[in-house]
C-alpha cells in the first residue's frame, strides 16, 4: 500500500468540481492499494492508518490523472507522407480521397501487413504515448474493410491488452469507407456490415463500440443509422465520426442513436449542438486533424456554452493526424479551440472517460478508481501546456505500477 508524497501540486477535475475549474491540492499525498486509489489530500491530513506505509517521493512534481486518448486509429499498415506533401501543394483531403489516396490507400497497405507487423508497430506507438502521460487508448479498426483484415486489426488490439500495460479500448469501424470492391454496390457493403461483420465481431467480443464515418466521401445518415442500430442490437455501443468536412447531420444522428460520443464536429450546426446537449453525448475535439488539414477547428466554445461535455483526443491515423502527441493536441485545445487549461484537462480525463464509458473507473483521482496518474516536471498545469518542453513527463503509473520513468530512460 504505497503513499506518494511530496507532491508539489495534485491537479484533478472530479465530477463535483464545476466545469472550467480544477481541484488543486498543494503539498499533497496519494495512497493506493491493489491498483485502486484509497485516499488523496494534503500531506498534513494523511490518516494515521497510512503512516507506516511504504513512501514514494514525488520530488515536488505536479501529479495529474493519467491522460485518456479516446479517439485513435492505432493499427494501420504504411504511412502517407506523400499526401502530406500533396496537401502542402494545395490538394484537398476529398480530392486526394477521390483520386485513390486517403483511407483506401492505407486499406491496401493494411491488408498486406501481417498481424505480427501490425502488433509490433502498435507497441512502438504505445511506448511513445506512455512517455507523454497517456494511460488509456481507444483504438479503432477500419483499415481492413474486409473480414480477414478487420479481424486481424481487432485481434491485434486484443493481444495488446495482454502484452503491454496501457488500457486498450477497441472500436469496430468497418464503416470507415466503402472498399474498392464494393464501389458499385454500396448497399451490398452496408448489408455485409450489418448482417455478417457486426454479429461476428460481437460474438467474439472483439470490440465494445461501433463507429461510422458519416461524410460525403463515406456513409450517408441513413446508411449510418442502419449500421449503428445493428451494432446496438448486438451490444456494441454507437459512436460517430460526424460533421468533419461538411455538415452532414452526423451530430443529430449521434444524439438520435444514443451514441456515447460524436467526434470531429468541425462543421456542426447549431441544431446539432442542441441535440448533443439534450442527450448528453460527449463531443470529441480532434485539433491535430484541423492542424494537419489546415481546416477550421471544432467550435468548442459554442458547444461548451450549450452545456455539451467536450473531450479531446489525437485522432492518431496515417492521413489527417499522423501524430500521437496528446499533450500537443491539448495545447492546441487552448490555442485553436479557445478552451481554458482547466477545460482541456477535463477533456482528456473525465470527459474522455465518459466518451468511452469508463468514467466510473478512470478519469479522475478519486478513491475506488484506478491508480492511473502522471508525474510532470512543471510548476503547474498551465505552465506545462504553455511551454510543452520535450520530455517533461517524469513518470507514468498504471494501476499503481510505474510503467515509465524518464530517469531510467527505458
Ligand atoms: Zn478518426
């Protein structure tokens, strides 16, 4: 039963603290046992029953809850640096997609990659993420678009759960794009997803969520509704890639289908914002995609003003967001989305946990929750986001076990 003490500042945003505010405890201590938090508070108030426990010195560092990246496309074959160059020369995302690039080029590379190759590449990404203070990662399939490859991706996620420490939350995204072999038979692909793929994924418990890319270049609202309802019928909770490139009514669909989150929302309408607020659907901001595509960001202030819970994630993928740097996305949350540092911390902890329906076990440092936390070498949270110097995450803990220590360089 260790006691982490000599914490410079413990920063948290539990549900009882109003949005836009942080709970800040100076000279704090944190106690956990068997992976769960038992107590937190000022060191001087440490209960006597913990006095004889093993002490761990935080060296006056900042302690925050483990960061949750609630939207990634972690497993994929190849990269798409050429498209980065094409966009720099003025071609749009949709133009590149229509000319055979985009998602479908990654589908080709992913179909030929072996499961071992994909696993080893994912392990590299996760090692980079834990050094940035990330402790939970939502991972979508969607670069297979056929049964063997979608299953290969989901099996990689199942193996990752067992062979490395970060928490992995798999999502089935067979409705990422219509694959080349179904280009003249869209309805055939939707039918394949609804009648074959979704029941098979659910039967093997390979994913907890079903996601659909609702966009001009991917799936219409009515196709998406059919897919999400089929997922729900099999116990896969709905999530939606909504209103990224155009206002396709994806946010309203997310609300109608009871989705746990609507993600992107760069072009969300006022009506869509009201729908999310009514149904308490978490809006997931993905500012790295806006940065890379040179497009406008989600109107986070309008969503927050309407009472929508805003989360924030990387959207890590080889096309529109080839960086898994969640702290950078958090900094962009302040500079591009106009969110305060307090709103940003909540967006990558408690709200991100709600987006993946894990708010009862992670997302804040409260007794009973997992002891997932990060030690940061910065005087306070705002200072960290403002400067974002390299390697400021000193230590990362998952379930009370240290899984990254910068001083050991492992
Ligand atoms: Zn995405």
